[in-house]
C-alpha cells in the first residue's frame, strides 16, 4: 500500500470493521468495548498512515493493533483470563488465522466438556476407541464386556457429542451471520 487515501481507508473500514469487532469480542466479551477498540485502531491507522510499513498488509496491522488494544483493555479492567496468555503470545498476522485459532480452541473446550458429561463407562469406551485406536472387539476383551455393550456405549457417546457439537455449530453460524451483515 504505497499511500493510504481517504477512499482506500473507507474501503478498508467497510470491509474489515465487522470482522475485527468479532475478533475483539472474543477477547473482551463486550460489544460496545469491542466497537470502541476497533474504532480506535482505525483512528490510529489513519493518524499513522504516512509511517506505516508498506510491505505489511493493512489487515495484519489492524489485527495486531486490535489484539494489543484488547489485551490492554482486559488488563486495565481486571478482566484478564489466563487462557488469553496463549493468544497474546501468538504472532497473529491475519484475522482468519486468529479466528480459526479461537474457533478451534472453543471447539476443543466444547468437546472436553461434552466428554466430561458422559457416564464414566461410555467415556472410557469412547477414549479407548478414539485415543488408543482400539477396535470394538479389542475394547470388549480389554474391559471384559460384550461387543454389544461396547457398541451401545459408543453409540451413546457419539450421539451425545453430536448433540453438543450441533449446539456449538448453531451458535457459530449465528455469530457469523450477525457479524457479516
């Protein structure tokens, strides 16, 4: 970007504002604060337009600026979550990478919670199958239970996980629709 014209700035603002607000919401969990943070990032972009590194994409600059402002907001408001330390240490170079990371982290969290909700014996069968790659027959032999019992427990575990993950994908789809316009 050789120089940031007013037209370029407006186009970037229109294309990136909602996505950056979504990104900021993952940190601060406050709609108004996220909008303010993103607006401040755009103000900073405009004020520093003459000194911005032209070899670096503007989207990357904005994402890093928003990320830093979110972390400052959390520290200043004592709402800092230890899990955000992992995010803070990332070198986020574009919005999609950060969003993918956050979605993946949330998905792992949801899976862990769904597994914790399972009855112990169902969870045991599921983990033996998925983590240790044991076949149903091997699980039956290892646990001293029938093959049919393994199938029943596995079916119960899969149905429970499917239900929990469908809830997550529904919420995710709604958020995407909200922030895309």
